[in-house]
C-alpha cells in the first residue's frame, strides 16, 4: 500500500538512523505487511551500500538500488519515486526520522479517508535527537479537505513562515501514486535547471488538478535541521540561492492556483518573500559573531537556555 522511497548520497550514518526509525515499527505485522522501503543510492562513496545490506538482509520489504548515474537532487527524487508501484508513495529524506507509531497512523489515515495527499506535522531536531522546535505547523488538529480550494483557504492562514513546512518538505508528504503519475510530467515544464531543487512533491501545486488532502496535526516526523548539505558552502551565496528557489517556487504556486486561492494569497506571497531578508540580516549577524570569535559562546548559551 505505501512505498517509502529514500534517495541517498554519502550519508550512511544518517541513513542508518532513518532506517532504524522505520524498521522499529515493523514489529506491528499490519505495518510490515503494508509498507515497502526503496533505497536509491546515487552512487555513494561511503558505506551506504553496506549499511543498506544490513537492513535488506533482515527485512524482505526493503529493497536497495544503486543508481546508474549521479543525477543531482531534483532528478534523483523523481527517479526514487519511480521505484515504487504501491498505492501511495512517500519520498523520505535520508537524514530525517519517524516517531514510533508514525506508519500506523499514516496507514490508518489512508485507509479511512483515501486522500490524494497526506501531510503530517513535524518537529525539528539537532545534536543527537535533541528537539529544537516542536510543532512546526503551529497546529495540533487533523483536517480533511475535499478539494484544492478548501486546502488553499487553510494554507492562507499559515503565512509567513509556517507555510513552508506544508509546501516544501518531502519527508512529511505522502502522495497517491495515481495522482503522482498524472502530474509528474509538469516537473520538466517548471523545474529551473540552474536551481535543480524545485520541491518535488509540491509540484502538484502547479498541475491545476483537483485533489483531496488530509492533514495530521500530530508530529510524526523529525526533521534534522542542522544538516544542510545542498547549495553553496558560502553562507551569503547559499541564502541567495535558496531565496531564488523560493521566489521561483511560490511565484508558480500563486500563478497556477489563482482560480482557487483567496485573493489575499498573492499579497501574502509577496510579503513572505520580502520577509526572507530578515533572515538575511540575521545571517549577517551570525557571520559577524563568527568573525569576532563569539559565535560558539553565544550558541552554547542559547542551547543551555533552550534545553534546560
């Protein structure tokens, strides 16, 4: 019923943790019977293949595939999704993790509601499972939306930063395979090769096709917020690169959903993009702290206050 597709590249340690969080749930026979896992190795140079073999040897519902070429992130996601023939597909990041009971709740939502899209709440974590931020949706209630219009009325209440967790993450999106097959052709139409990172599953926002959405208010996924390995190493260049992605992405969401989105949605998108430069100023402040060698001192104080 559910195919979890994990594209991975040189993150064996994190991959092991992700797979443990998944396979620990296979003690529930109904979960084990209804879930398949597909690992797509983008020709890693580390011990990814060995780590994967440890799991495939113990679980018949886990498959490992070494890719024929290095594709880059966006095309790697598309390739990973093609491995599953299950009714639902879930592109899951190799460095994120699931909470215990996550799969049972996802399967229950699928069986009871038969949605085209399931989105579950997430927490972020750092430094060996320390929860950094809880309830990134800023919500705790389950919702079921019968069509795009209802969903966009709800999304319009989630500006200016919360909305990203609904629209740009893969690890908390489960999509019906039929819907994916019907809409995947638009990836090549909208993806900008210079960016190579238009968020994968959110491309349904470009399709104009109607869909039913179920939202789970409980946090079922842990997002690793201290491991950004894509983009530029230079902080300023990375911010500008990331900002270009979101400008490109939300522009297309706005353009392709004006028939269903509230009128204020377009205005909120513009304000949201402007507010990203607040993050830019904060980043410059961090760089200044590093330059005067006070960054670690300030960070340690912050962590003590956060986790005490």
